[in-house]
């Protein structure tokens, strides 16, 4: 029972760690996307094409899986 409790605590800690990294990456992406380029006088707005959303979502899911796999490898 104690071992099961310790495993649950470890899993919870891993999930919290993943959530922290996920939040950090989301904030970083937002900052990079909203930061205007310094070499232009007027900042450019990037308006994604509707067809690109699926591709971006797939890329995001792939990156999330990669990060999760890397974290699991590090925890072992």
C-alpha cells in the first residue's frame, strides 16, 4: 500500500512538472509570436491560414508527445 502511495505521489509530481514545462512553453510561444520584429518599423501580423491550423495542431501534439517521452526517460 505504501509503495502504491509513493508511486502515486511520483506520478503526481511528474504531472505537475509536465504542467509547469507546458505552461512555460506556452508563454514562450506567446511572447515570441507577439514580440514585434526590431528591424521593421511596423510590426507584422501573422494571420494563420485555416488549413494551417490542422498542421499546427499536429505539430503541437507531436511536440507534446516528444516532451512527454523525454520527461519519462529522464524520470526513469
